[in-house]
């Protein structure tokens, strides 16, 4: 989830993740995006042997939101997003290709 470090939301047996993204053109090869991501481990973090979610202080659910740019290249779009977490942190994310 954008706005969180990798794997920092939860460590459960089950999860649901949802994303919504609004993309819009800025220039011919550059676009922008506004997004919101949400995820939950459905309370299944305690079901994992050793309880890694509890031991590492993972909340089990969270919401991330932010904005980014999409740069069209011959290899496909390059994504650069900055997301904020509902816990107050923020993080820069890079990617190649669209998420969906």
C-alpha cells in the first residue's frame, strides 16, 4: 500500500486490499494521478503461528492516499507516487507499468 513501508500493514492469513485512482493528462507524455488505498487483514494476524503482526507492531489495517506522476516511456509508464498513511507517515513509491 502506498504511504506505508513494504509489508508494514499486516501479516494475516486473509486480507482485502482496494485501490481507487484518478489519472489525468498534464503533457503529451506526462500524466498525474490521485489515489487512495485501503487494506485489512480481517483480524487474522493472530492466526499466524508466532503472531508476527503483533510482535512487529503491525496495525492490521490502514488507509493510504496521495498523488503521483506517470511518465510514458518506450518501455511503458513509470510511476512515481508519494503516499501518506493514516498513521501520519509518508513514503515515496516507484513502479513500472500501471497497477491496474
